C-alpha cells in the first residue's frame, strides 16, 4: 500500500493509571492493566509507517480528555482528540465545550454507551440537546460498541439530528460466531442509510479468536457494501490489541483487506475519510 497522503490511525487510546480511574480497566485484563504513553504509541506507529493518529477517550471523565489534549499539545503526530463531555447535562456540556473551544485538537466527543446502564441513553432529551451543541460546533460524535443495545438508537439519532456527524466505532461490534449476524447487519444498514454517518473498521479483535483476513472478510465486505470507502476509516484500537495480535499484527490484517481496493479508495480508508470527518487539516501538515 502506498497512499497519497500520510496514514492516519483513526482510533488509538492512551491512558494513565495515575491520572484516571478507568473503572473498566481491571487487573484481570492482564497486559492492558498498565499505563500506555505517547512515547509507546509512537514506536508502534513508526514501525508500521503510520504518521498520525486520533486519540479516543477511554474514560467518561474530564481528566481523560485533558490528558489527551495535553498529549496533543506536545506531540505533532496527534491529529485530533475525541474527548468526553457530560452529555446528560446540557449546561455542563456547554461549559465544557466552551472551555475547549480554542483547542484545535478537539475533533469529536464520545461517551462509553456500552458501559452506561441506561439503555435509552441516546434517546434522553438532555443528551439530544447536548448533541445539538456538539453538531453546532462542527464536532463528530463517536458511538462505541453499539451492538446490540445502541445500534438501532444510533440510526434514530442520525434521523433526529441530521447535522450531527456520527461515527460508528468498530462497525458497531459485529457478533462474530453468533446467531445475530443478520440482525446486526440490518441495524448497521439503517445507520448507513443516513449520509452523515461513517464507520470505523477497528476494534474487531476478539480474545481467543485469531484475527485473520478471511475471518474479518464478512464484516469488511458488509461495511464496504453499506458505507462505501468514502465513509469508512481504519483504526488500530491500540492498546486494546496487546491481548491479541498487537499493533503490527492488526495492521497487517487490515492493510491486506484495504490493499484490495483501488489506490484512491485506499487513500480514503487510511487517512482521507478521517481527515475530513475529524477536520484534521487544522493540525496536520
């Protein structure tokens, strides 16, 4: 693969166990239960010829967002930051968005909906009001691990707020090996029917299930059919991958699939779509 522009990893995490609580990050997760720094990430990026990355929140807290914004200020390889604001409190969300209005790195907002006990989180009037503020500021809204609880509501959200650029992380988490594949595909198709939505080919590793080209092909071909290359972007989901194939192993599999496309389509998957959706041209050369 030789895209025309530098490669952009659209989904990379950093976390600091001394700065955040990360309630989901427990010792039973083994090598994940550690601090992962910008310096470690840069080693992984360089090894795979990836020039830039978008940092994605790993905790519903201001501390996590501030950590990423601080990192962006000191590392020019960080193309953007998808942070967190308190979406269920529009006044707090407005104050937080105003606080970071002068931060060119802030390019999106995300909430860990899969960890939130409220099944109706994306339907809450307060959340809808806050997301209007997100849309008004030209920021994207990432939805992680949407299947099965939140993918249908994601489609409904895009209908209610057509100006909001919605990003479905990890293709909504396809049920590999499960019996709900057809239902997942229908729900993802409803999201893809809205032109303002995009999806990430990321986070598809499953502990205990080898990550292979042929194993990912059903999800990959579904994504291409529903969204097309112009509305897809790849992401490593590092360091979540340290329990499986690692950064390089994940990139090898995804780049093999992406490499089957035309050069222009490859360019979209590995940088063009992310640059447009997250407005990365404000920071990237």
